[in-house]
């Protein structure tokens, strides 16, 4: 079933009649989205013994008796979210041609920023004279799906934390720590530091054939920090590496720039559908730690992956550019 243009038209299309057998396919697609959609992923070294131990541990896990597990792969609605237990719970163990993984659910209070219309106030004219805009913050409970994944071929264990738009960075790392501790408490593996992905930043930037760079942050020897981002234009592909202002600025410098944040996307079309998986690598700044000249990037934000194939493509490119063993 092809989607409509946007969520609403897609829903209307489904309501108008679903072909027999489509529901199962939709659920399979939903599971793919849960496994791969918008994840902050850390990669840890994994040898053959560790792979076997992880497989045994995964096969021994029992799904929780939570509502989230009982209705999986469906999601909790707003009413169910209001009373749901926020603790991590095992929902399912999934396997496919790429690997085996455990899906876990948790509930998070997301801080949402919303603009408040001046007409909401009794003294709207007075408010309008005092402020250009009025905003409010509220907490919205969201269901997150995290994945501990063991690929069949790659020599890295993946911990994928759900990272929807607006998810704070400190919360993402806290969720990672919880999942990492879960593995350690089960005496399955001793996980040290995740792979440092910083080498991939320069490797992606220097390879003009590797996707389209849409965002760069870098330092210059003139003591400046520059942040450059492509503004979206319909039906056009733009690459920040080739943008005129960026090229001109680099030419004016005596030494090379030091990039520490970069986003890449790979737009492509298949069967009249458009896909654009993305990768963001971000360090906190250009300076390294403990005397090292380079910063550390412990994980990657992998987004816009509609299918498992999109996610696998990005992770393989990331491994190659990071110099990780296959």
C-alpha cells in the first residue's frame, strides 16, 4: 500500500478500505520503524564469544506483563500513557536477515514548547504591546522504544536509544547508561567505552561522493566558530561542502578548518517513493580531552530510516568511515 501525501491523507486512504493481508504487512513495517526509526546509536566491540553470549541471554528474556508488551507492536494511546508505568520493560525479541535484537519500552516526560496566541488572554491588546510572542512549556508523556541489537555480521553490539525530536541529550545518555547497566547486571558482557566515531566526521566531509552534507560546525585558526546549514528547497539537492560562501571562506584561510559536527543525508527514490536516511555526528566542541587534539563522539543520531535497509545502509557507511572492522 502506497502512502498518501501526509499523515492525514494516508489515514483516510487506510480507512477507505484495507486489502486483505495488509494489516500484517503494516505491523511488520511498524516493527521495522520501532527497530530503526530515529535512534541515537552507540557501537561497542563484540567478538564471537560475546555474540553467542548475547544470543543466549536474549533467548532467555521473558516479555513483561505490561500493557505495552501485550499490545506490541501497537503503541499506547494518550489515556494509557497517563497511567502507564515509566519503568523499562521488555516488549519483544526480534530477528531478521540483519541480526537479532531486544526491544524495550519506557515512558518519558517530554518538555514541549508551544506558542500561545494573544487572543487567549483577556487583555490581549496589552499583551501584544508588551511582547512579540508568548510561549508556554508543558510536559507530554511519550512512549519510547529502545533496542539492544546484535548484527549477524558486524563486530559491534548496538545500543539504540529512541531519540524523537525534542529529546534532551542528557536524557538520551541516561537511557543508554540504563541499557548498558542492564547488560552488565546480567553478567552477559563487560562493555567498556563505545567506539569513538569522530574519525568519520572528516572522512564523510572529504568524500564528495558520500551523500549530501546538510550541516557543518567547525573551528578556524582565526578563533572563530562557524555553523552552516542548508536551507531546504523543494525538489533540489544541495551540499554544504559545495556551497559558494563555504568554499570562499575556506579559500581565505591559511589553514584547514576543524570540523566537529556534521550531518549527512542520502536522498534516493524507489518505486515512486522518496527516502532520505540521515546521520548526525556531533562533538561538544573542537577541543579534545586528556591532551588529545581530537574530540570524542560516542554515538550517532541516525534518522529518517523508514525501513531497516535504510538504517543498515547508514550504519555500514558509518563503520567504514570510522575505520571499524566489518
